[in-house]
């Protein structure tokens, strides 16, 4: 029965049955099979199905079933590493109607349960649901070998069973798969009649080509083989009468893969089978006719008066020679003559408001190859034509190369030419790669031939020649061969790359390599190799260049300066090809290459003159001479050896001060061949070996003044001379010298005491003593009357009268005046040398002390007037230097007035004098007594027993007062209390105080008739005694009431509190209950019910607790049935807190490749959640980062960071009370290797 193939576009497709899905893999083939193991040629089309299918726009060519693409190849590759399958199914071949079994085995030693196995056809068609008449799946288990055996048995195979199958085994996370092929061959050579089931083999379902014929099975047949006749089964009748649940079973049993298309037809057929009012007999569902044949459509009307119209694809058909209409009673007949492929379409006929439709299939007869292809031998580059003839004009023909389809295109070298029945495959410019087996295929046959492409014999017409070229000239390598083919140029075995300077020219049979401006690196072995030939054409290129000397790096006069003692390595760049030979000479004496101190070294691009440890005698002119086959070159170079200067002579120190000196020196004799730029000065302490640089800027002069030296320390200085080469060796040190200075004047000169013949002066040491130290003091005085005479003598003449002062020679041999003769007779007194009285100042050229404005300001106007007194008017009170700061001037006349000054003396001399500002009357003065009680003794003086008491009470009064001490009105026992008196204070001392030493101490100071008194209260305290009696007053519930009496002995201090302790009778371990309690009664609570307690009490004063405690005689029993005491209820403290960073992040620098850490600390309650971010993006599951949090310290560790890891890092803390974030910058630095 003819079968319709055109789809109804307005009809909604039915749901796709599971059995049709695998046909996408089985039958959607776009070319010859790529499986090299199955190169079987296509079989002839079966009779009964014309060439109509070949003309469809979506028909495809196929050589058979092939494995499924790359994905299948990957599964095959994975199956090689099988861990489950120990025996895999193997590909097989079966004839139609025969049975075949595929076996897979799985080892179960390591498996706890049975593995899962699935059998597939193509990619997705699971065969588990297809088990039935033609397919059976079995599985067995051998306990001894522990092997699972899975079998897939195909019963009575059919042609559409062939294709690619797959077996998949899974167990937990393990997976294994294996692919295998099944080929089904026809058992007879007879041409089968058209089968409606094979017409509905679809290449896909739900696609654009769904419902079309499957021609892949048709193309498999190469030849017509008889088939066993099977009883005709009307599938349409089976489907009409079957239950819908059995549709899939019927489709699988009869090989119908396009079940969806048949169901649509069945649906239309059922719809048409409804009782029609217009038609008593409708058109058949489909008609089939061979191309050029005639087809007859017949309908029978229920009413012969109805008008009938015929339509083709919606267009009404008019009568013509092609379309002929006949009327026979109620029958309406349409004939279509000479059917062509364009007549293959849908037809329907209308009668009134009703219509019935059908489809016409035009079958094209198979195309046969009438003239076979012939083997051809050709040469490379020639045009090759493969020619065959077929049985029909403009037939559809496929060309193949080694089984691969050739698809001609505009970019392909293959071109197909069709001339009627003649088909020609043209290959332009054949190459060796075109050698292959070519075949042509039609729907009814095929033909193949071999093409062999060989190379033409190559002849070298003009070979390459060796060339010698000057540097900068053009190089042209030219050759000519017999064939116009490309080739490759190589230099020293490497391919030649074209550039602006290097050009490769190919014109016909001539090949050129042109190099403009030849360079040294262009020299080498060049080879031209024609493509596809093993012949090579070699040539050598030699580039030469005259020698040249490059002196651009030297001065204008070609002078080279070298420092003596250094190594001179004078490298002169040279050029030339071949490399020239260099010869150095000096004063007509050649310098050879070797190991001498002065030698020459030669290199390909330079020549070097080497002088090891240059000397002054090495200065001079050196010559270099170059020579090679292209020419010669000559140059002269002047070498100048310079050195550091000689050291200067030892410097002289001409003047010394307190922290400075002045020094000078002479320049060095030899300046080292370079002018002296200046000098460096160094000094050191004489006892030290460490020299210190005094100037960092060169001193241009030959004199210098060092400063900031330490007084009294011996120093030495030395000089360095500096020129352009460097610094000379140091000069010899100077003679040692010591900076010294006099001290500052003594301070606070005051009168200590005065009698009728003596004056006692006291003072303080100078503020600044200096490094020279202090040897002692000189006290001088003069009488008030000499002041007026000195003023008159200054205003009068300068003649010396008879009353001129006497002169003596001091220990220096100089004359020194002490005063007038009358003064010496009237006022006797001790003297010291004049150097201490002011002569030393004059001897050093310094203005006598007392003339300074500072001294005048301190001592007032009278002191300023005293400065004008000559030095001879001052009398030295002490014959020798005194160390103490107090001295008594004796032998003074009563009622006389004197002026006093004091000087400090050291090795540098006497300081400026310190003057007493007023004249002093030599007469004893009575000073009333006065006691100066220290502030801390104006209150009660408290000390603990055993401590020492040492009280100093200063007083005043002259003459020396009388002192008396009393305690509580009685005399003091000097055996227990020591009393020490001096002129200015009295001391009361108790080595180890006792409580009996407490009391009131009275002091009385008496001078003549004047009396002064004062009192001091001393209190000696000790730790108190324990309380007298401790009683338990009451016991109730968990409480005990205690009372006690104060202690008898309070330790001579007020009781400040009590400490109460309790002890369980069982353990008698004491625990403090109350401390620093002030009352004498207390209530002890929170005692354990059922326990028995004792209590004790300590007394406490300012010295501490009493040594012992008083314990209760009775015990307190906490009865169990006592009153229940409810403890107060306190609300829990709210510890919640919003997150807050206590230690922020800081900007960090990291080294690439070394781990870096970022740290911060955060607090918050509840514990906040920490999130780290980089550039505002959260860091999650990144193995390069590790995050820690310990006790609120958050750490981010970056493992081996790179510059890419730099950026802004932030830490975010979040809890229910808020969010806080802090950030820092990280910069990753790469350390240069």
C-alpha cells in the first residue's frame, strides 16, 4: 500500500513514544561511515521503493551505522581504564532472522551489592523497556568466581536492528562503559516489495525532518539479494484493532520506528472513516507510482449530482493532457499521466462541504553506473579528471576519497562537472596528497579507481654559487630549476624569514634570495630546497670588512687616566671581517699576550691593554695596530698614571683655649700629579686610638681651629691631603696638648659669724668647675679706708711716695704688691703668693677679676667700686689653698670694716672673685634664739614599736645658745634617748622605739637673756590585743548574732575595726566572713543548715590585726527546721554589646612568594560573625586564604601572595546589635632576582 510522507502542518503532533527517540542516532547520518572497520559499500535500493526519497530536500546519504561522534569516543577511551568490566561485549554480524547474544561480565570481589547495568542502542534508547519477542535481557551470578554475567540476546534480527550499541555499568561512584556494533545482513537477494513499515523509518522525531523516509537503510544495500517471502501483515489493521497500550509493542515487533507518524495517519484515517454524507467511498490514504508512470485516483459519491473538484497542495486542478477526469456513474476518476517528481504531493477532492485526501509518492528508479572509473597516473601540478557515466541525465551522484565524501566548494580544489550522463571529478594542480582511492556512488551502484600522483624529474638549470661580499653591499643568491614549484630557503639549517632587508623572489622557475646591506650575521651556509623534492642547492656566503678602531669612548686627545695601584683594563672596540689581528706596542717595544704585568688580550670584537697594579713609570703613549685580509688600521693612546699625594708634615698647635686650639701646617712635597684640593683634619684623645674627622668639607687653607674639645683631656691632631685621585696617608700626629679653663666664681658668699677679732665667711662651690678640677679657694679682704685712698691715688699723680706698697717676689720671680707699709704695720695678716691675689691674671694678659660687668651686677654698686681697687690692696687671708667652703679671718681689729672676696683656683689659674656686697663690721653681735620646728613635727609624730626615731630640729642664735630637753616635764634618760647638739641644730635619736618613749618632749634654747622653747609630741604605737569576750547572742535560720567587748590593750592607737572568721566544727578550718568591721556586734548569715560553727574576732588598728583572736566558747548549731531565708533576687547584668574593633587593620607590605598575615581584634556579645573581603568581594572557599579567630583576634593568612593579591582587604563583624567594618591596603612587592 502506498504510504504518505508529507506532514500536515496544522495538526498538533502526538506525544513522542519512547521507542522512536533512538532513531536520531541510528538513522540521522550525513555521510559515509567513519568507522574504518566497516568499509562496506552501499547496497542497492530495494525494489518497490523508487528514487523518490533521493530527491527530497531533507534526505541523507549513509553507508551504515557508525559510532556516536566524539562523546562516544571519549566513553570508549574511558572504558579502556575499566575497573568494573572484566569481559566486554564484542561487535558482531548476524543475518536477518538469526539470533545473536552479547555478554558482559563484572568482577564482584570488592562490591557489596549487585552493580547496575543498562543496555542502549545509539545514544539514548534504553533497551530495558524493549524486552519482548525480539530482545531478551538475562543476568546470572557465579558464587565460586564471584562474577556477574549479563546477556543481551537479539532474536530473529531484522535489518533495522543494526547499529551501535552501548553497555553501561555503575556501582556507587564507579562507572564503566563499552560500545559495540551490530551488522545485520540480508539473507536473500530478491528485491523486496515496498513495505509500509520501512517507509516510516524516521531520521528523527520532533525535528523538522520527522516523519520522512529513512534512506540510510536503503543506501546500505549494494546489491539486490533475494529475501525470504514473509506473509504480508497489514500494520494499519493491527493498529486499528489494537489497544493503545500495545502500539509500542507492535511498532517494535514490526520494526516501525516512526510510530508517531503512523499514529497521526491512523488518527486521520479514523477521522475519515466516519460516516460521510457526500462520499460512499473515499480515496486511499496513499498512492505510489514510478517516475514516468500513470496513477488513478477514484472516489465514489453518495449523490451523483454533487460537484467534484480536485486539488493539489491547495491548488485546484484543471483538466489537461496530464490530468484527465472521468465520470462513471457515482465514481469520479482522475488520471495523472507521465508522473514526475514534482507530482509527489498531497491531493484531495471536495464534494459539497466535505473532502477526502491522499498522498502520492513518486518513486524514482535506481541510477546505475554505466561506465566505470579508470585508474590514473599523473604528475604533481597537472590537472586530473576522473570520468564516469550513469544511466540517467543529471542524476544525483556522490564522490568519495578513501571513503570520505568530497564536497565541492569555491575554496576547494575539487570540482565536479556534469555533462548529461557524464560526471567528471576535476582536481586542479594535483599534489602527492591527492594520491588515493576515489569512488563514485549512485542509488543503484558504485565505481572506484586509484589515482597515483608522482613528482616530475627535476633538473637544476642554474645552481647556486658561493659569494664573498663586502659589508654593506647586496647579496644575491640565484638559481633556476626545471619546474615551476615553490621551495624553502634555509641558513645554517634554520628557515630564512623575510624582512625589509631580506627578500625571497620566485618568478617561474627562477628563485632568488636578495639581502640588502650585507651584515656580518648574514654570513653562513644557504640552502634552497624545492618543495616535494629531496634535491638541495647549497651556497656559502662570506662577508668581509676592513678593520676599524673605535675610540669614541676616550677624550679628545685619546688620554686615559689611571690611578696608581689600580688595574687598567683598556678595552678598545674593533671591527672587521674576518676578525683582525691586533698588535700593541710602546716606544717601539711590542706588548705580547701572556701573563705579564703589562699584556694584551684579543677578543672577536675588541682588543684590550691590561696593566696590573699601575705604576707612575707606566705613563706614556701606547700604539695599537690592526690587520686583516681587507686592510689595516692604526691608533695611539696616551696613558697617564696618577696617585694620591704624600702625607703633610706634622701640624703645629700654636694656641690653646678651654675647648679650642689653633693649628697650622705645610703642604705635602708631592701632590700625586694632581693639584691639592684641600685637607681633612682629625683629632683623638692621647690615650685613645680612635680618630675623629673634624671637617667634612675640604679645608682650603693651611690653618684650622678645632673646637668642642673636652677640658683637661690631652689631644693630638693630624692632617690628610686630598687631590682628585684620593686622600693621602695621614701626617704624623702633633705634640699632645690639653685644653683648660678656669672655673666660674664661687657662689653665695655670706657671713657665717663675727667676733671682736674674727670674721667667719662661707660660700658655695662654683657652678662650673671645668675639666681642670678645683684645687682650692683663696679668701682675700681689704679695709674700708683703702677704698677712698685708692680713688684719690687714681685721680692724682702716678708718682710713688714714701708710703708706696711693699713688693715681694712670688714663686714665679715676679713682684707682687700686698699693700702700703702702714697697712702692713697696722693690719697684720697672712698672705699667699701674688699669683693668687691677682697677679696671675695680669701675667696671662687677662683683665683682673672684678672688672666684669656680670660681677658688678651680682655684687651691687659697692662691689663695682671694689673692682677698682688695685690688687696690692687685697690681703690674702689663707697662706695655703683651702678645700672647705668656710674660713675664719683672724687678727682683725675691733670695730673695723672690711671687704671680702673669694676665688676658686685650679691648674688654669684663679677664677673671677666673688665679692661680699657690704662692708663687714668686726664686732660680735647677739642674735636672739629661734627654733624652727619642721612642719611634720608640728603634729603628733607617730612611729611603730621597733622603728628608729631620728628628729632634727634646727635653731638660730649667737653666740652659741644653750639647749635643754625634757620629757613630760622630767629630765630625759640619756641611756635610752640620745641627744646630739651642734651650732645650728639639735638631734633626738632613739635606735629602737618602745611604747614607753611616747610623750611630750620640750626643747629650750637660751642665748644670754633670750629664751626660746618648743614642744614635740611623739607617739609609739603597736598592734592591739584581742577582744575581751565574744558571745553568741542568738541563732535563727541560717543566721548567728555575735557580740564582743573591745580589747584592753589598743596598742596606743585607736581601734579601727574588727575581722570576724568562722569555722565548721568538723574541719575547724577558719574562713574570713567580715573585714574592717567597726561595730562590736554583727550578724553572720548564709550558714549551711545542719552544720555547727565556731567564731573568732581579731582587733585592728593602724598597725594591723591583733596577733591573737578571741573565740566563742559555745558553738552555733544551724537547725534544719529553722525559718527559711529567701535570698534577694537580682536581675542578670546585660552583657550584650555591638561589635567593635579594638585593634584595627594596618596597611601592610608583603614580599611575593612569602606568606602574609593581616591581624585585627574585635569584641562583641553575642560573638560576631567575621567575614573577610578583598576589594569588597567576600573571600569564600579560596584555598589561597586561611582565616583564624582566637579569643577575638582575627587573622587572615595569604599563602604565597603575588602582585595580583594586592588590594584593599576588609574585615566585617556582624551580630544582632550591629555591623562594623575595617579595611587596610596590602601591597605585594616582587624582589628582583
